[in-house]
């Protein structure tokens, strides 16, 4: 019978589970498996590149800024998506060209604007930002291939983007974009986490976004344009999206948006979520008549996103193979003195597991990595000088 885990993942995690002397908890990059994920995603694009709009994937730095992942993104032809100037500098330092960088979010100029030749695309998060950046672009104090807006979905509560349901706001956005130099490309960005609203709702919102952009372009007039889709997909949903839904969306773009030259796909955590595992060690196994509880030296400090998506769990079997844990009524508890430090509460702990064994949590490479924090380690971040 075939193993439920892919062969490259088995090879990587099998090597990690044999590292008996390593200090835990520790996060590992699943090197071979992750490279295959990036190549697979990039491999869907050549068929889309033969005619406009051309398609590019933008790797979301915030999900995991690990240099090795940025290198994979660059080497597979991806762009970078940044939400701060720190991330822009980080991308440039690892070989990403500024003109292949997309700027998004409300704090994209924090902490200080760095000097670059030209960005690939900038999507304004507010009307105020659009006014300010349009003046900079018109005065040649800011260069970007595309300057545009992030649209706030009308039927979903979101703090991000510009709400075009107000006719006065719609009119001002149109006027501002029309005043841009004729050479300036414009852009429109839609982002909603598919893993939060569901695949069907995401597609419905994306289709409405295309119609809204069509209406906007009819008022602005013909000029080079780009549109950007962000999804925050679960990895399985991302693969399914590339194979089916994206083909339909690309066809809709060609049909309704003839001046759009480029489609930018921002998959969010879909690329990085499965790139890492967290290796932990069993501190104590507590068996009772009703269920088994197990305490490990990992915690929500190392897996802060553990509640938002399933984390597959593996360990070595008595035969030395990689065993994938199944569902059950047992619980895995973290090391912290916090009631909510529960890493799994519906799992079946194998009977052979004992104190000191290694257990790996898969799917720990996105926000589990970039949002991890130091806790219960006896120190805090340095304070500001008392003389301030």
C-alpha cells in the first residue's frame, strides 16, 4: 500500500526523525520536498505565458522570509510581495529585482522608504495613499510599472482596501487614475483568505472583482493595466485552484479586461506552509482508561498558528519507518503553563510512544515560522534606553 505522504516529504522528514541528538524544539526546512512544491507551482505557468495577460506568482515574504525560500522563488521565476520596506530590502538582498516586487498593505513604507529604481506594482490601501502616491508618480519621485488600488470586497467585512460602494469614492479614484501620466500603468488588487471564507466564496468574490475592474477601466479609459489575486489558500486548495479555477479566471480576464497585460497571483501561505516541520521531544506520556495525553517540549510559541489549520503529525514506527498519526480522542499538550497550549486534541497517539521520543509537526512553515516568539526561555526583548 502506498504511503499517504509524498516520497520527497518522507525522505526529508525521515532524515529529521533520525536526529536523536538534536536540541528540541527545532524547526527544519524540508529541502527536497519544498523545492518540488515551488517547481510544481511555477510549472503551471508556461501554458499561460504564450499570450497576454502574462501570469506571474508573487511569493509572500511575510509568510516566511527564510532566505532559502526567497532563493527558490527567485530561481523559479517568481516575484516577491512585500508589506514593509524591511521586506523590500530583504528581497533585494537575496537577489529579487525591485521591478519584480509588489508592494501591498497599509504599512508598506515603514519604517523608512528605501531608494529603488522602480517597483513592479504598488497597490494603495486607502484613498489618502492613492492621492499621495499619484502626486509622487506624476512628479517622477516614485517609479512603478503599475500604480493602483486594493479593492475592499463589498460583501465581506475587511479592514483592508478601498470601498468603492460609495459613488463619491469611486469617482475620486477614477479621477485620480485618469490624471496619471499616459505612460503610467494602473493596477487593481483583490485579496481574501480562501482558507477563511471558503473556496466557493473566494471564487464568487474574485468574479465580482473582475466585473468591478471592468467598470473602473471603462471610466478611466484604455491604458496598460495589471490585476492581482491574493488568496491565502490552503496548499491543497492552491493546487486545485491552479488546475481549474485559475484557468476560468484567466479566460474571464481576457474576455472582460482587454487592456490587462499581467495577472499577479499571490498565494500567501500556500507555498510556505508545508516547507517546514517542527521537531519536538516527548516530555511525558499520561495514559488513562479514557484517553492518552502527551506533553512535548514544543508549544504555541513555536506553533502560533496551530489552531488555524491541521498539522499532520509523524514519528518513527517500531520498524523505523515514518508513521503518520491518525484521528482519535487523545491530546498533545505544549510545555507552557497556559490552558490553551494544546497542540492537538483529536489525535490517536501510538501505543509505542514513550518519554524522550521525537515527534514532528508538519505544515509548520508559514505563519508558524514567521510569527513564532520566544516564551518561557527566561528573557525578553531589550528595552529602550532609560534616557529617552
